[in-house]
């Protein structure tokens, strides 16, 4: 599965960016390359934080496994 990143030029310079499918993944950068790198970091952080939050609230009986979403 691929995600859609959106990069918009900022009025003050640089770019703001977000991932369409993951609303919490937002970032910015002075250049397009920096914005892309920062957005990947933001996406990793969103996933890590969500995993941590879920792990703290799981029951001992919960079953966790990794899945991969195939391309459509």
C-alpha cells in the first residue's frame, strides 16, 4: 500500500505537508526534500505513539499480529 503525501507551498516560504490517509501526520520544511523527510518522521511518530497508546490499554488476552495491506 502506498500513501498520498500532499505538499503545499507556504506563503512565508517552504512547504507544509500532510498524508491524506493519516490525518495526524503533518509537517513542514524549508525545501521539498526537507518537507518529505520531516513528513516521514512525523508518520513514524504517529504510528509509534498509536502503538504505545494501544499497548497500554490491551487486555492480557488480546491477540496482536502484523498485517500488510496489499495494493488495490
